[in-house]
C-alpha cells in the first residue's frame, strides 16, 4: 500500500508540475490576444461545462510539456552561454547571478564532492561486476542511476525535481509571453494579426525581470536533485558497511577459549525448534532454557537473564503459536541493553498475527529480523563463518 501511495504522489507531482506552467502559458496568450472575457461557456474557462474543463486540463498538460522542453533549450543554449560571456566581460555580474551554471559545471562540481567519490568507491567495492562496464559508459548519469536504485527513499529527490521543473516552467512562461507579445504586436502592425493587447513596455520589462527569481529557484533545486541521490546512497552504504564491520568485529572479540561462541535460544517451548537450530549450526555452543527444569518464576527468570548475559548473541524465535511473547520480549530487551547481537525471527508478521503490530519495538531493537525460522538458521550458519579460527 505504501508503494501505491508513493506512485500516486509522483504521478500527482508530475501532473501538477506540468499543468500549472501550461495553464499559465495559455492564459498569457489569451490575454495578449486581447480576449478579456475569461469566464463563460464559450471562453477560456467554461465553468459550466465539465468536458470543457477536462479538455482545458489536457491542453494545459500538453502545453506544459512543451513549455518545459522550450525552457530546457532556452537555459542550455541561450541563457547559460550568454551569462557565461557576460561573467567574463563584467565579473561583477557573477556575484549576483552565480546560480546560473551549465549542466557540465554542475556535474563537475558534484563529481568533486566527497559523497560522490565515496559512493563510487563503496558501490564499486560492493558490486565488483561494475568493473566489467566500459569506462565510456560510466558517466555521471550512470552513477546517478545507481545512487537512485541504492537508496530506498527517493521521495525527496522527486520533490526537488518537481520544484525545479515547476519554477523552470513559470520562468519560461514569463519569458515566452513577453517575447510573443512583442512578436504579435509587430505582426499586428503589418496586418497579419487582427487583435493584440496594446503593448505596455513597463509590464513587458516586468515580465522579464519576474522570471529571474524563478530561474534562481530552478537552478538551486536542479542542483539539489542531481546532488542529493549520492548523499543518500553514500549514507545508506556507509550504515550497511558499519553494520557488517560491527558483526565481524563482534565475531573476533567474543570467541571463547575453545574457539566457539555462545548463543542463547530465546523463545517458546511449543515445538523443538531449538534442536533444529543446534543440528543445523553445530559451530556454536548453545544456552537452552529448556535445560534448567525450574518451576519457580523468580528462579527461572534469573536463570534466563543470566543466560542472556553469559551468551555472546541471542537467537529469538517468536512462533505463531506463542500466546503472548512476553518472556521473549524481556529477554530480547535485556540483550539489547547489554549490546548483544540479536537475531529475531518474527513469525507473527509473516502470518499476519493479530498482535503483530504491537511488537514493532522488538523488531527495531534487533540486529537482524527474519520472517521464518529457516531464514534465521541460514543467517546463523553464514554468521558462524566469522567465528572460525
């Protein structure tokens, strides 16, 4: 369900970010063509005709894409080259318009950042197969696509893209309306256009100046949308590497003199799952609460907690048949407080247990969470290789 809402959110952002610039452009053309009656059944805004509104929205959407395309060309081939020459001729302008940078400049700046180089290093180490790609294909876009696929939450990136494109669309609208106004006025004078709003040069210049703050917002958020995927992916890979290093270091520090590490088996007695774990991964020594044969609550609670304290890691199995999981919750929480590695098998979540939503803290406190006993055993078996001499 969360994925559906995320998809709808991106779809809504795309629609709104395109319709608004398209609608502004249509409105501007309507005004300079000297059409003052904006509301009515046959005018631009047919408020009593639903199909007319749908048609207007569709046309605005199409016009919005056209405006965005023109805006990209306008910034890349006219605005950026002109301002680069202006910066060289009059350096003082670079102070006020330093936000105007070409795509090449932005990419070069981002590639010089520590998070970019750190991401490239970590992703290349994690996936050695990337070395097989030709160097000619490993451009900025290649690494950005990998960064977007590495991070699990890209909603912030989509929002920055939306804001940048919306501002580009509005800035382009203002520039195009001003240019078309001047063009249509000239065409009217030679008789090619019947009716055009009388030219007001104050408004005309104001339209051009109003485009500047929208261009500034476009460049700022465009830069962020290019840069932030590398920061997010670098942090995600760093956290993952830290967790792996922590497990490896734990394995080195907690070996017993016999070369084996102790695992506490936390969970109910509804089945003989403890025996399955012992047989599957004999490399560890196990503390099994079934062995104490104590009936007094104070005594077996003390035994269990001492077993957790004496162990090096805790293997906790919450069976679907477990009526409450309260004892397991105590043992897991105590293990967390002692900074133990906790492998938690949450069968309630996988089987949609009615109380599954109440144990989020157990999942959050665990080092690793699985939904089945087999998955947990497989991970424990893989982890045992860290503890071999």
